[in-house]
C-alpha cells in the first residue's frame, strides 16, 4: 500500500488534558502497536501538546484513522502527522511575538 508523503511515524497531538500522564497516553495509543517514544509538554508553551513516536508509519496511520477526535477527560484529541518545518516556523513566530510584547 502506497502512503501519501505526509505520513510519518511521529504523531503530534493537541488539546490533550494538562494533567495527562505518560501511562495514560501509553494505555490509549499502545492498543494500535508498539510505541517507540512519548513526549508530553510540561511548560507553559507546550502544555496540552503530546508527541507519540511509532516504529512503523503504517501503525501511525492507523492511530490517526482511529483516534482523531477521541475524547479524553472531555478533551477531543487532535491527532496529526508531525511536520518539523511547519512546527519550527510556528514556534519561531510565537517567539518573535513574545519578544515584541
């Protein structure tokens, strides 16, 4: 099966409850395949963000197909493929705005 170029093994989630634990993330996302790494945002700029890295891109695609909009503690998860260039630009823009303020 040929996957689109945007598909990769790193998933980016936002609207994640601030108090979610790694174990809770693991319990939700491990149902689909082996997780390589979980990163949960903890500071004021990254709270509500979580990254889950899968070993296989097909597993990551399955997760997006099943968990986009999944409800966790009254928060509907937004699950997307991580795009480093786009995220870097977003954080650079936010940093510039903070410097101006």
